[in-house]
């Protein structure tokens, strides 16, 4: 498939926003139970504001994927059957909860945790809807696996907790080590499941063939030409146009950038309590996840490419 950067930024930005809100609510719940010290309210206010900003940026990015942005409201019309429509409903609900959560802490309201729990539920629903847009497409074997949803959740939470760690190092230093440990755990879990998905997809064999695509039953059918010389929608939208070598480089780039380097930086940050290291880990991980999400789309082999093969 051809990755659309609008969707790449939508999923990575909103995923980080969701993970960040989950981290904030988790910290508040632990503080209410007496398992950790209560941080300053500004930690929650800044974290919630950052979550809203990331979510809004993701929402803005999604508009660049629309052929007619003025008709965006129609995206919710098929919510009974479309995971995309459900995502369009869950994202504003999540943003509303995140904004109310920050306002509640700004006002010192006692019901902030209740709003946060609702926000976590909205975040979980958004994770499910976003992942199912791709996991429900059975003809794309690379996506049609439970690992798609697992990876969306773990990678979003990992980036959100890494960002929460950076915020804590600045506004609530006593929480930084604990949040960093959670972020490291989620990063390792995300790496393990992503590598599992890579290994699974490498073993896949296309269910369709040139014979099934063309209806010609001969065993020695070989396609020598696309059948036309000009460009076409199918060629532009369903194939990324990169060489196998470039795809391999991107794979190793995201494995190192999204998992390896941030993990090491967070370990160094725990030992030095350095705000700069935690911030660098967050930025590095996000850039790595942008590469990961690009690879996620490029890795999917659309069956139509068997018919619209590259010219020999």
C-alpha cells in the first residue's frame, strides 16, 4: 500500500495523546490509593493540555486525507457498520474528556478522577476503532491479525508514557522513575509484539495469483506489461514505489528509533534524573513510530497489485 502521511500522523499523534491521558489517570488513581505521592495539579493540567494538543493535531492531519474536507461530517453517517465512522465519533469524545480532565484539575474539582476514568474508556474505544479499521480487512493479510490491535495499543501507550515521564521530570520529579519504568516496559512489550508481527508477515504467502487475478488458468502466465503507458489511480494509491532495500532500511530505522534508542535514553534518564534525556527519548520514539506506521502501511500487499504489476 502507499502510506498517506495524513493517516500516519493521525494515528501516531492520537495514539500518544491517548497513552498520555492513560498515564495521567493512572498516576492520579495511584495517588488516591496512597500508593504514590500526590503530584502538583500543574502536572495534570499540563499533561492534559498536551494530550488535547496532540489529539487536535492528529485530527487536523486527518483532514488532509479527505478529497472533500467540507464533507467531513458525512464520515459519521455509517457508524453502525463502519469502524472509520466510529473512530470519527470516539476521537472528539476522547478530546472532550481530556479537556475536561485538565479543567477539573485546574479548578481543583473533586470529580477529576471520574472524568479521567471516562477518558480512559474513550481512549480504549478509540484504540479499538482505529485498529479495527485495518484489522477487519481480511484481504490484506498483513493487517488481518490480532497483533494489529495489540501493536496500536502498546505503541500508543508506550509513546504516551514516555511523554508523561518527560512531563513528570519537569513538574513532578518524584514520579519520573516510576513512569519511566512503565514506559520502558511498554516499549519492550511493543517491540516484542511488533517483531512478532514482522516475523508473521514475512511467512505469509499471497492467496491470489496472476491466474486468479486475470482469470487465465495457464500455469505459465507471466505478465510483461501493465497494459497501458500512462499512470492510473491504482498505481498511485496501492503501491508505495520504494525498492526492497529502502523498505528494509525503514524497518531497521523504526526498530532502533522507536524501541532501542528510547529505551536506552530512559534508562540513562532514570539514573541521572535528566529532563533533557527524557524529552529526547520522547522525541526519538515519536519519530521512530512515524517510521513504524509508514512501514505498517507500506508492508501491506494489496491483491490488486498482482494484476497492476510493475512493468518488467
